[in-house]
């Protein structure tokens, strides 16, 4: 089938299919990855499932819609160069919608089974699968894939280390002894949480607004703004805790319970900004390719309507099916308390924020699971549900090849379906 045939007969149907499958893929992201933001809050009994879903819906949407464009570029054109399909854009389009379908199907299967798999693994595996099938091994940008793969290893290890250190300090200097360092440590943790959410808001969430105002803050400017915002957050919580515990004995777990709500918002925002790319990156590529075929003007920036579609799909997915994976993260790895959950969330938020600054689509699933395991290691290996961890790791291992295989199967289906 040639490009002319696709232009005359197939483009509207293909674009509609890509939009539907983009929403379906985003639905899978929401259904599976909501646990990254709220699983620890629910597991530590800080929030009910309904409360967690409501809070996550707001901040996942804001993160995806406002801050999701940067990482989308990596997913859209980083793994495979679209220019390689310059003479066969129809094949490229088929491949990208196949990747969307493969991602959505696998995430739905994993979510129904309660497996917290990596949505990044899924979509990258799908793109690599169709790329190898249509172009061959040598046309894949293995350096990009390698960097992404390296982050899949470093992100859980980094977050495990950071979470372990955070919780160890909390356990030894606050929970066990309640030393005079307690206010200093708590306020420092509040500062870090405030800094994390402020930095990603300034550098990602406000990027489009800054562009419209012809203002481009440097990274050092962004850090300075984030430090000021974090100091304000710290002061607000300091006043709140003084008022809240004015006439009662201060309970450290109660303080961390309030902080967990705040960090849940931070993690949800960071997750939305990072993982929306997994759902809409291929859709953005299809939209650009079809515009080229029709000789229509197009922008390299991800259109707002695509970001909105991805954000909406994530919210619907987490509201209808997210509770299954949420239970796995919050209850089936380690028994969590507010202090443990907060340490895990804070470590995950900082890891994801740093990755987002590098435009690296890390797995927030791996990041938070690593953080929770890090908490368990501080408590002792016996506190970790090894069987549950083994199941999770096995689901991680099969995710990438599953995405690749499904993409190849769907590629054949779509090519036959649209060829006439």
C-alpha cells in the first residue's frame, strides 16, 4: 500500500484510531501507576481509597497537562528516528498505533492482576519491537534505549538508598528516642518535599507560560525559586503543627500522616509529568506524520489537545481500576506506617524530579517499589514479603518483551486492516 492510498482513504480512520488508542494507553497508565502516587498513603491508612483517587486525579491531571511535554519528545522520536520512514510514513504510523495498542493491552492485563509494571518498559518495548520488525536491529537508537534501561536499574537502587537513609534517620532520632533534633529533621523533610514539587512546577509545569511571556529562567534561577517556595512550605507546616498540637502531645506519626498527603500530591504531579509520555508519545508522532502526509503545518511541540487527552485517560484509568495495584504497593511488600510511607514517597519524588530534569523517562513504578523495599531493609529482611517482591520482579522482566511481541502482532493486523 502506498502513501497516496493512505492519504486519500486511510488517514482520517488512522488518526481516529490513534486518538482512541492513545486514550486507551493513558487509561492503562492511570490504572497501573496511580499506586506510585497513592499506594503508600492508602497502605499506611492515611487516606482511604476514594480520598487517594480524588487527590491523585487532580495532581496527575495537572502534572500530565502542564508538565508532560518534555519527556514526550524522548518517547516520540528518541528510540526510533522518524526520518528513517521518510519514504514509508504509513509504516511508521502503523507502528506507532500498534505500540499504543500493545501498551494499553498489556497495562490492562497487568492492572487486572495487580502487577505494578513499568509503563515506560511497556511503551519502549513496543516501539523497539515494531522498529526491529520493520527496520532491523541496526536502525534502533540503542544508546537511547541503553540510557533508559540504565535508569531502570539506577532509579530503584537510588530511591531505595535515599528512602532507607530518610527512614533510618527518622527511626533512630525521632521515633525511638524523640531527641531534640526532631523538629529540625521534620522541617528538613518538609523542605525537601516542597523543593521537589516546586522545582518540577517551575521547570516543567510553567514552561509554556514562561514561553508565552518570552521568559526563560535558567536552571539556577529555577533552583532559587524552588528554595524560596520550599521555605514557605516549611513555614506553613511549622505553623500548622504548632497550632494542631498546641494542647496535645505531639505524635510523630500524626505529623508524617499530614506530610504524606502533601508528598502524595508531589509524587502524583511528578508522575503525571513523566508518565503521560508513555501514553501520548506515539500519538504525537502519528499526529505529526499525518500532518506531513497532508502537507499541513505542524509543530515539534506536543499539542495541548494531546496532553489533555493523555491526562484525561490517566484520570479515568486510576479512578476505575487503580485500586488493584494500589493495594499491591501499599500492603503487599512491607507493612507501612506514615513515617515509612512518607520516607518512601519523598525518596521517589526526588528521584523522579531529577530524572524529569534530564528528560529521562524513568519508571516511577521501579522508583517507588525500590523506595518501599529500602524501608523494609532498614526494618530487616524479614519485614519484606519476598514472594510478593518476586512476583513484581517477574512482571517487570516479562513486560518489555510482552510489549514488543504485542506491537508486532498488532502491526500485522493494522497493516492488513488498512490495506485495500
